[in-house]
């Protein structure tokens, strides 16, 4: 922990003082486009592309008595 703190406060700024920051604009742009396309695919898969051959969601697993029983059996860790 001490080495990390020393690097972050003293050594790191001295090493980076003479360097220019990286230009990540196009990398971040490509990443954001990739994430938007991926999310659109998953959204379409769950809504628009959901065919009649797939069964509807079974919500009986989320009934209040069953959720209470599950919560009592496996209490949250927080």
C-alpha cells in the first residue's frame, strides 16, 4: 500500500511531467459505437426478434411468498 501511494503521489507525476497525454478520442468513439451496437442487438433479441416459438417468461418464480422464502433461506450479504 505504501509503494502504491508513493508511486501515485511522487513517482508517477514526475514520470508523466514530460509526456503528452494519449489521444484516446477515436478509440473511445469506436468503443462507444461497439457498445451501442451490442446493446441494440440484445435489445432487439429480447423484444423485436422474440418469436412465437419462445415461451413467455415464467413469473411464478417471483411470487411474493417464494421471494420471501428465498430471502430467508439465502439472506443478502450486505
